[in-house]
C-alpha cells in the first residue's frame, strides 16, 4: 500500500464464508487515509473464513481472509423456478336483477300559499380572532438531525488541512486574467486538436503549461522547507498536483515532469485521472509527491477563494469561474471581456511577496497571450 500507510478500515465485505470466488474477485474493500483498496482473490476457491467485520481497523500485512483453493466450483445454473399457479378463476358476475316496476303516480297535493316574509335584523359583524401569545411558535416544521461516520479519507483530509494552517505562514495574492484570446484559440483549434489527439482541449492544459514555465522562472515557488534539516530544497523538475473531486472526497493526483508534457499529454492524463477518480481506482502512486498544486473551483461556480497549501508544498494556484466583466482596453474603451480571478496562496516563510506576485503575474500573462 505504500510506506506511509500502516492501517486501513474494512468498509465492505461483498462475500461471505462459504461463497466461491474466482480469481480477481473482490473479497474485502479497505479504506486508507488516501484511497480505497480492493482486496482481490489471488486464485479460484471457496472463502473459508474472514478475519474481521465492517468498520474494523486492520494493520498492513495482517491476514484478512482464508481461501480454500482445492474446493470445487459449484455447478452452473440454478434450479428452474417453480411456475406460479394459475390465478383462481374470477367469481361469476351476479345476474342482473329486474328492476321493480314504478309505482303508480299520485297527484301532488295542492301547494300552500306562501307566507309573508318576516323582517329580521342584519347579523352583527364578526369579531376579530383572538390569539394566545404564549401559544405562538416560530417553528413551523420538524427539525431532524442525522449523523454519519467520517471516513478515513475525510479524517485525513481534515488533519492535513489543519496541519497546513498550523505550519505554513500562508498569504494569498490575487490577479485577474483575460481569458478571451485563449478561448478564441480554443474555438479555432478544438476540432482539429480532438481529431488529431483523441482528447478535448480544455482549460487545464494551458494552466499546467503556464505554471510549469513560471515555476522554472521562479524556482522558490517549486521549493520546500525541510524543517528537520533546516534547509530549503529546490527541485529542478515540475510535478503538478491537480485537485479532482471524487465520490469519496477530494483527491489530488500528480502530473509527473510536466516540463516535458505537451498540451495533449496533459489533457490525456487528466482525463485518465478523472475516470479513475469516478470509478474509485486511483492508486497511491497516482497521488504521491507533487511540487505544486492547481485547484479549479471555477467548475463549481466559485468566483474567488483562498486555497490552502498542500503540505509539504509551498504554494497552490486557485482557478475560478470565467465571467463577462466590463474592463478598459488599451485604447481606453470600456468593453466586456471574459475575466477570471486567479489566487496564489504561498508559504511566506520561504517565498517573499516579490516572488509570489512575479510568479502569478507571469502565469496571467501567459494565459492572456497563449
């Protein structure tokens, strides 16, 4: 599972003792601090015993179940289902009964002369309803509450975020970027790009490449502090973590050596990570490491935010929603342009304001003129 993982929680046991499983069938599902792991059968056989129950915490390397590989596979096909008995015949409808002949008509009695109407006083107006102040309540419905157990992944995310707040001297700087030129370029080339590379041209590839170039221009953003050795470690490679939402929470897979990747390489890899996140098949190696993180809250409509650094990294870029806003162009005209706010949160212990602003301005310039 990786050196950093020492235990896991059993979250699902899809089989029971006595069940026959084929090779690679899932026997137990474990949830670790970073990812869910399917424990699969290495061979065909019958499950003899399962060492644990749902919500039990197990150590890495401990025996989870016992498999009898000499057991014979059950015969295929089940017994034919009994044919349901035919429905009972419906009860015979009752025979219609002849209607009784109408009685002979008798002449009506002579109508009495109408009586003179008596004069009655008008009814009094209704009195306003009276309220008991003590009986009035501001609660008009039920107020239910419910509790659910925090998953190990959510506990780990909460712990890491709080650790980052307690460790780094975080400061956020903002910059706005005109997305118009890139959006026009994307419209011109998206069909040709997809036809040639088999993947759509999105926003993330241009931001990854812009950040990669800016990281090489400002090496301190790509560095980190080794607190034990009291040293600054500068990295000459760029591994960019991309925050991806999954059904179990936020995961951050890593794009390796983005300085050597093309736009198509970035889009292909991100699409693969998104597919793995939805299917729950991301491996620990996919999320290990990373020198810088990009978080795209704009896909959810966020206009502006201050992202939290992913320790032990020293900075994180926050992308936000693109909105049409009135801006003043180079000729002094007020025009509507698609604008996005960018946020860079950095560790002020290592990165000075000059370096942080220079990095973010470099990213914005590269996006404005791709």
